[in-house]
């Protein structure tokens, strides 16, 4: 049995446990996660289906200047797709722009699930929902987490079989973007936050536009945009992700129950409170619930969790589900890159904040 099939089988048992617990009255909390996973189908489809529909057209519009510029710089144009989250159009855009399909998979799966997710989702949503006193701690965590991003991409790229030189060259634009992002968030955090929130709103509008046009074409039977991905195909991807999450989210809840003793050990060793350690696992399942726990975390935990989210966000839910659906062979490299990067970010943040519980440090 291959790794991918073994992983899917394990998640299948997770779905069985979650569904059974739901039928028995949600005695262990697994049934609630099972239901939440299905309820996420709507938001997932709303955020990604329209982008998937429009991806070929967007690629055609961008190819006139993106492809020559990237080729001139000695880069595969697929890396441009990494600026969008994996589940918001990053993968189809990367594959449409790719000269080398292997680099396209690396950009559309791994870069989009780390850099793209941080740029377009984690930063704007986090800064948009944080209180004024939490924003500096969240920002500091993101800045520390950016140092882990090249590590996660490098290890993930090597895990998917790319030559080391190809991986290093491919991630250079992301590394430079991280440097610019670091400087921007240090010098003018509010302006950068406003810019990312604006970018996020425009991507949402494009997604709604694609969904609207896709629905019209599907219902009318007209074929006035022949290059557009059919909405039914885009919805099939969203449904496949939701099915994977029916198993992965109950398993994550079960893992949280099993990990109570190790989490208690981590709390004693680091001084993090219970919400801070639990938030790491919740963030690895879904970004928004992880961010929602910030008010209950201690100061050090807020920095550590933000640093972890740069690479580790949504590893075991939407991102894993998407990779299993479109590129099953990329699942091991996705897990290696996101978990390794998340752990490195966690460790960097722990070291940088080792005295925070004694003497709070400024951002």
C-alpha cells in the first residue's frame, strides 16, 4: 500500500469515528468536527471555485508579461502562482504558467500552501481580526515565521524530487519577497496590513465573478468563454477537499485528546498556557479557528502561534485535502515542507521570546 493510500485509509477511519460519534450524541467531540468539516464545503467552494474557473483566462492574460520576465530572470513562470493560496487558485495558475510541470506542482502545491496562504490569507485575516494590543505580537510572530519559510520550501522541494539547484533558484523570488515583506511590516505595519486586506478583497471579488459566470454558463449551456474551466469540475475539487476533511478534522480532534500529556509537558517546559499549545494544533487544522484563539493565549504564545502559521497553517485540512485531490504524489512533500517549516518557525519564536514572560519585548 502506498503512503497516499495509507493516509487516505487512516482518514477514512477518521470519518467513521467522527460519523459514529455524531450519531451517538457527540460524546468525544469528534462528531462536532465531522459536522464542521461538512459545513466548510460552502466557504471552501465560495473561495476557490470561481478562481479555478477563471484560472486559464487569468493565465492567458498574465502570460504575455509574466512568462517573458520570469524566463529572462532564469525562473520558471510557475512560481508566480505561489502568490495565491493553494485553495484560492494558486495551483491551477502555477500549472498553466509552468514550463516544467514538476516546478509547477512545487509552486502550486507547496509555495502556494505556505507563501501564498501567508500573503493573501493569514496576514490580512489576522491583522483584520486582531485587537490593537495583539497586532504587534501577531506581526512579530509573522516576521519570525518568515525566516522558516525558505527552510520549509527547500525541504519540501527536495522531498518532491527536484534538484537542489532548481529548488534554490525557484524560491529566490519568494525569499526576496519575504525580505521586502519583513521590511514593510517592520516600518509601516498598518499600511502593509491595509494593502493585504485590499488584495484579499479583490481576490474575493474575482472569485465571486468567476463563480457567477461559471454558474451562468453551466445553467444556460452557452459556451461564450471556451477556455474557462467548467463550474462542475471546480465544484468537484471543492467536494473532494470536504470529503478528506470529514476524516482529517475528527482525527485532529482525537490527536488533541491523545496529546494532552505531551502538551502539558510542553507547557511546563515553555511556560505557554493551555490555549497557546492547543492553538498550534488547531492552527494546523484550520487557520481561522487558530486565530480566533489568540485572545485566550499568553503574549509569548501569540508570537509562537503566528510564527508557526506561516508554514503550518491548515496542514491537516484544506491544504492536505486539496493536494490529495489534485496531486496525490505531492502529499509527502507538502507535509514535509509545511510541518518542517512550521516547527522551525515555532523554535525560532521560542528562542526569540525566551524572556518574554519575564520582560516583555517590543516588536
